[in-house]
C-alpha cells in the first residue's frame, strides 16, 4: 500500500480503535450460503490493505451531482414490472401475470376510450375483460382506473383491492389503492398502501411524482440516504480509490473499503463464498457503509465538518444504523438499483421488516 495513502488515512486508524465492526445496532441482511456475517472495522480494512501486495492509489475527484451510485450499482437485471411470484417447496420464482387473449383484446379495445376520457365506455370493456378472465389482476386494475378517473374512488378501491388479492406481488394494486384512499381522505390507510407498493418496487418513480403533484395527500418520500461520494476502480497497476474531498473524511473511508473489496478477492471469497466482483452482495455494502460511518465519527470528533459540504445522508445513515435497519437500507436503496425485482422473492418476514423501514425512514407525513 502506498505510504501517501496510508498517511492520509492515519487519523481514521487512530480514531477507530474502539469502533465496532458494524454500525451500532445494525444486523446484516440474510446472506447467501457461504457468506460470513462478521464485518471488518475500518482499522482492519486498512491493515489488510497495508499488508497487501496490491498497489493502491488514492486521489480526490469531483463527484457527479447524484454521486457515483450509477457507477457502483449499475442495473444488471431487466425489470419485470408486472411479475407474479410463484412459491413452491420453499422457493420463489417470477412468472408473468395471468392473462388470456380475450381479456387482452378487450383491454386493448378499451384503451382509446380511456385515453379520450370516455371512462364510462372504457369501463364497459374493462368489465367484460374481468368477466372473461376473473383472475387477471391487470383487468381489475384497468377497471379500477376507469372508476377512479370517473371520480368514483370508492368503487375504484374495491377493484384495486381485488387486483391486489389476485396478485399481491404486483405493486400497482397497492399503489392505486393508496391513490384511491388518499382521494377519499383516508390518509393513514393510503400511507400503508403506498408503503406496500414501495416494498415491491422500491424505486417507484410514479409514487414520487404523484406525491409532488398532490401535496394534499400529506405524504412525502425522503431523498436517498446513500449518495456515494467515493468509489474505486481497477487500474493497469492496481486499484484506485477516488473520493470527493468536498464531502469529508467519511467518503475517503468508504472509497478505501471499496478499493479493498476490488483488490482483495480472497476477502470477498472469505465473506461471500464467491470471488466474483460482478455480483451484488449486501455484505460488501454494509462493510463499506460501516467504514463511512467510522470516518464520519472521526471527522466530527476532529471538528472538520465546517470545512466540508454538510452530508445529511450520513446523519440519517447514523440513525438508521442505530435503529438496526442498515440491512433494509441496503436492500431498499442499493440492491434494488442492481436488481429491480430484488424484493419480490423475499420471505414475508423480510417484507415486513422492509415495510417497517419504509414507514419509519422513507414514506413520511408531510410537515
């Protein structure tokens, strides 16, 4: 490890001797077979890098406005927005939603009426579609849309509930229930329904747009917690860690951790059972976020926060870690970028934990 790199990180080394390996109260997400649950502290990360034959380089670099999220967590799986989960023998797989040629024909026939705001005419065809295929959730959702846009939210709510009953894994049934409930002034119930939609589709842009368009719903979605200002990449001679110096020591520590995960495949193998760096692993993200929190704590002790851009995300990350929900943050914000269906095949217990995280930290009542 280069002396200059180590020298810049020495304050972190000295400052983290008594720091726990994971954020306070945090619990790793359920890991794949072979993954280890014990995470390295920042001090241990730096020690591994110092002992390594790999050439590590450190440098400052201005980050994009939204950080390096797209670089660190590129989408690797194509989205299946209307998937259905099939659970058999303890396993869960994704399948297309139920549909029939006749129901799809009727939905297509109704579409021009709906787009022209002829909701009564569209509703007649949507009704026939649900009769042609009673278990087709898509037809019930469209039937609900016709009622909702015809200013019949109570009727629409019944159709959306039917759709969610038929396919509880399709976020739309829950999302539109929330819309109908909000129209009816039932805000608490609307919030619960919207939370269920976010469990199934964490990066749901239509919900964010809806809540901005209708502030009267009384709800807001908080910005992403993790806007990464550090990253790492391989070079011809080793691994380079890059951090945005405008945002402070925390992201230097994060970048060092990311560099170590690239440069030390033996560590990845030890922690996850695989040395492939193309697979998303919650273990890596929890370890590097823990390193960022250690760097953040050191920066606050050294009172250098006044010289950097305030990072409200790190303040929120601290609270989330203290609440024991760092694993749900990783799932909600990071895994969902890489694999849009990451939450669909989770167990019901895991879904409920994620829902609790959303209600506490993401989908909040507007001040």
